[in-house]
C-alpha cells in the first residue's frame, strides 16, 4: 500500500498562501502534501483527488490495472471528475469500466450532474459513464459486500458532502489473508452507533484523518484534530474494533493545522493510546 497523497482539500503548502504555516513548510523543505488518496494494490484505490495521476507517475505506480475505487465522498479533493476525464484519452480502458463505489446519496448527486450537464465542463462525466470508462456503484452503509477478493463494510460519518444528505463513508476492507484495514477520511468523532458497528473487528491497519492538527474544533465537527484523533483511537481500541498492535497512520492533514510533520508526530507520541505515525506522500506501508 502506498499513500499517494496525505493532504486535505488545499495542498500543503497551499501554493497561493503566504501564512506562517505555508511559509515555514516551504522554508523548511517539508514534503508537500497532495490531496489524500491511497493505492491499496494495483487493482484497488481509495479516493481519486486531482493529484492521483501525477502521484501515480511520481511513485511509478501505474493505474492501468485499476478495477475499483472506493470513494469516501464527492468533495473535489476525493473525487475529481475533471481529472478522471483523462481516462477517455486512452482507448485501452474503454468498455472495461472502473467501479467507483460511493454512497447512494453521492451517486445520486453525480447522476444529477450528468443529467444537468450533458455537454460542457461536465460533459466529460457523461462520456466517462456512457462509454463505460467508469460505473458508479451505490454502497449501503452497515451492510457487508464483496468487491472482487475484498470483503467491504462501510460506515456513515459526520462529514457532510455535496449530495443531499450525503455523508462521507469510511471503508473497512477485509483482505483474503484475513487482515483488515479501516480508511477513515473524512470522518469526525465516531458516534456510538459507529463504534457498535465496528466493535470486535480486530482491524490491523487504521488510516484516519487528523485534518485540523492543533486547532480547536467542536466535538460534532466533520473532521478530527489531533486530540480527537487520539480519542477515536482510544474508543476503537476499547470496543475491540482495533487490535492493540495495529498500525495507525494519520492522513488528510490541513495546511491550517499549524503542526509541522515533526510536531504532529511528537503530539501523537505523547498522547495517542498506541503508537501512531504521521503519514507522508509516497510512504509505503
Ligand atoms: Zn477532504
Ligand atoms: Zn470532504
């Protein structure tokens, strides 16, 4: 698995920004963060933000064998249709559609875009679907389903998105060897319902957003800061959702979080109930 991106909606540093955080990131040569995405294996990707093709080139991870993308939600940093349009510029993928899994509400929103924009900017979207480059597959949260060799289970989070009543999904992927991954971006503090749904999962690898770093945010927010990240990890451990020796990674880190990479890591070392690692772009796990 490789992190193709570990940033939030804005890049880190934001090229247009001259705030202290972005200026410091440039001065200190911080590894830039592209929009969050994770390539699980050559067939399986989580989220398709605008930098996925560039990251594929940078890390020499071609996407020509891609069969499925688990889309957490339809915000542009997680599903960039304008970027997916490059699929139509190769004939080798026509008629062999990539399955884009997403919530029913997100799917309805995408279908609304197609209906409203048969041509023009989103004409690319119609072409992608009509010429079978992609197909949307609606996901019902809290119901397991198979996607190829994977056992998939999605939960509905606090994070609101574009579609009516659309909330981001977090995906638990079960692999043929019995290992489990939970990808939790975007999310927010888990409700009791979500903790009950995941209880006893014995997840081996947790990849969770820590978007807001050391900023104060309300408990009902659709994102996590570092403190809430640690609280979520503790709650997942307490209900047996997460193994005590699980590998834990922070992703989807926002530029307005004033933590640098090393400050974020130091915070986690001091506060996270089990060891957690701040991910970076290009990191293999
Ligand atoms: Zn996001
Ligand atoms: Zn979002």
